[in-house]
C-alpha cells in the first residue's frame, strides 16, 4: 500500500523541524488555545530578552536580524512558506491574537477592541469589534470583506487555492458584517474551541479573492501592509529583505527606521556579529561559548590588545537563553516490521534514558534539564502535565521482558562487529534549523562485541546506561535490527550524538541499530514523510491550540479510495480511534478547561501507544548587540516588533 501524507490536511502547524532547523510550512501561531483567558503566572516558562521601556529606546536606527533564508512566498498559508515568511507577516500584517510568555493567546488591542463567543446555541457565533483606525496601506479600512475572502480561500472547497490546510475555516458557516463596518460576525456550522487561532495573520480581500492572487501574487513581493512595518526592498543576491515603518500605522510607532532580515548560515553568524554585519541572530552553542569567553575579564594587562579582532568584536554581545517552543522526539515507524508490535515499541521507549539525554543537551547551556512529559504542551504552558507514566520510566530490565514477551529471544554466537563511529552533538530541524547543542565529542570507534555481550569496564556508556552489547535477539530466524535515519550535515552533529547515545542504550537490551546518514535536504521528504525509516529524530513546534494542531500529527492513518494510506502528519503511522475521538471532542468543547482535559487524556494514550517519544525541549540561543532592546530569546511569546530597537 502506498503512503499519502497530504490530503485535505487540517493542520496549520508547521511540518516537522528536521535536521537543519527551520520550521516547515504552516504558521506556528495559527493555532492557539481559546479566547485569551486571563490567568496567574505559571511555573516553567522561560524567556530571556533585553527588555526596556519604549521611553528608553531611540526613535531611529537600522537593525539587522539573521534568518535562514529569504521567503519563497509571503503567503503563510501555502506549503512552501517558512519561518522568515512568518516573521515578516508578524511585523507587517494584522495579528488578531498574540502569545504571552506562557504561550497563552491574548487579544491584540492594536486590531481588536473586543472579541469573543457571543452565542453557543443553536450555532456558535464569534463577534470581532475592530479598531476603527485599522486600515491597509492603501487607506482601505480593514473589515468584514477581508475576513470573508480569507475564509473562502482557506475553507477547502475550491481547489484553485493551493492551501496548506483548512483547519477551523472548514467549520465556518458564514462571515458577515456586524452592526457596523467595524464589526465582523462569524457563524460556525460546528463548534470550534480554537477560534482565536483563525484570521492570524489576516490578508486583504484582493490577495485572497482568486486562486491566481492567492497562489502567485505574493511570491516575491508584499505590496500591502496593516502593521507597524511594511516590506521595502529585497535583494536576493545579497540575501537581504528590508522592512520600513508603515506611514499609515495607527498604533505605537515603530522604534526602528529599518528592520533588515539577512540570510546568514548559522556557522557564519558569530563572525557576522563580531564585524557588525548582524545585530540579532540565533546561534549555535559553539558560538555562544565563543562569545562567553570573549566577554570574560582579561587576566593580564594588555590581554585585550592581543586578542584577534573577531574576538574583540564579540565583546559587545550578549547571549540570551530560553527553552524554545518546540521539542525533539524519537519517532518509531509502526507501519510494518518489528515496530508494528506495541510491545517492541514500548521496549525501545523503556530502554532509553530521556532524563540523561535532556541533561546532555540542556544542562551545559544552563537551561532546565528535564525531559518533556507531553506531546501536546511544553513546560510553562497552561495545563502542562507529565503524562509519561502512561508508558513508564527508563528500565532496561522491563525492556528485555517486553521483547521476550513479543517473541524476541536472545541468540547465540553472533559474530563480532563494530558499531559506526559516534558523531558529534546536535539538534533536529525541518524546513528548519540545526539542533544546536553542546560541542561534539571526537569520533571514536565503539568496542567490538566479544561474544559474551560485555564491554571493558573503562568503556561503559557515559549517559547513565549500562553500556555494552547484549546478545542480539531473534524471532522466526530474523535478527532484531532497526534502521535509524539521521541527517549527515555538519549542523546535525549534535543530533547524531543524541542518536548514538540512544543506539547504545538499545544495544544494551539486544536491539541492534543501523545508523543511516542521509542528506539534510532529503531527510524529511525522502525518509520521514515517505516512511523510509524505523527510528528517526525530528522536532515539532509547540502550539497554543493543541486540540487542532496536534490532531493530524497523531491521527490514525486511514486507507484512501485509491488504495494509498492517508497519514496526514502522523509519520509514525501509529494511531487509534480513541485518540482521534478525544482530539475531536476537545476541538468542539468551548469550555477551555474541559477542552484541555480532553487533550491531556489524548496525550496519555499517545504515550501508551509508544510511537512518538518526546525527549526534550530544544534550546533557543540568541545573541544580540548589547545596545539592542526588546529582542532576544522570546521562548513561547510573540515578539512585539514595534518595540525593538537600540537603547538611547
């Protein structure tokens, strides 16, 4: 049976974060929990920015911010939109709800005087009251016609619109003007809990009116805006895109004259920061270490004068650290082979030490080193709970028992072999960014298996495992061996080291792994999405609207009419009717607490299915010039671009 990963996808969520680090297609902020309910401070969320009041920020300046690439399109609802397109949209287009430091959606007063559910029966009705000053850059008021055009483009009923998904928009029955031109009334055919995630960003009617406009008019230019900035010149040869103040903006005036997005490879960013070519950049742990060393007080008089110019240039930088709103997972492909047996999947999960992996990745960076306990929320989000007890903690003995119960017995006389060399230390990403972690260790050969499953005492695993090769297991004459697919690029060295540590833990219970290194460019499309793997490491972004955005990632694969298997974004190919039902119920439950409870119940069942094993939240390291204000590691929060600038 062939596999089909894209149907009428319901997800707005970016596809996985693969080995290079960018967020794939759909908007990360397009799904957020409810109606922006107020609440107290929550433990666990981290954010580290150079905060300053607007009165302390200069009303001038040009700031250069590193990105991975210039946008292939400015339409974030298309499948080839990327993280840079999302950043441009947040600075240029209406964002009806933004996220606070705990990832909670908050009504954006620059656009909405009010927003909420005004009726539940017989149909859910949401009423938006727009700021009467809100206008597009041509002077046209923002209004119901824009909302209606976007709904019709994204609801999934017209194949002329090449959309990446229609989640939520397919539940709307009609969009119309309310009591006056500044009121928009949305009537739903089916209740929708995550309504606050819709219409962000909002595009003008002209951009959504026809398939041609939707598909092609925003490829290289964005001729309109309704935010603090607007798109100015783009230079593909130099890899720069300039945003300038929007003269028709009605809110707080942008502090910067120009915000320049510049495509710079991650390994070159430290030098670009040092020589003044960048002001803000997400960086690798190695670059963070260079900056930290450059900022250490000189030990001897004259040391500064002897430092290389690049090191001296790093002295004016600060490194901001937070947990990124994304997590790295071990994915187990349950479509066929040994991993189609839940007992074998559970054995793999019980064999690895998630705590040790989190400590390896996060502790050297000074970040909380706890394994992630949820597939649907990250630490700091409202309602986050560790549901991993539905699977159980690390226990090699339990893993061996599960394998034996599944019929995999220890074999005898396996010939000696050498394991692949260990790789470095890194981070996963998809149309995304490298899994930046601690510096890689020098490659070294693991000891040959000597026939008794033992390894010399001085070569035990260093991540808390027993280390060594246990006798391999066989069933019906077949050896228990799994293909572990990892990206081969230099930026994925930390990710490969995490993979090597997992492989050693599996060896200790008799599960052999063949580590297959593939080109970064084809890692996601050619292997993860197509199902050409047994084990893999990749990442998913967190969502403020998990009832909507998590569902396609864990949906039970369904046979299609053409004989293919429709998996949506569930690349493990493992799901259950009960998980689907809980997500569906959560997405229609308008009581926020009840909806969250249903999502958490679904999470516990995803843990029990043992196909996707969250390991840790990814680290976010951002270097800024010390004169930069209101930028850094934003964590779960939405940046407020009009406040970014330079200290007076």
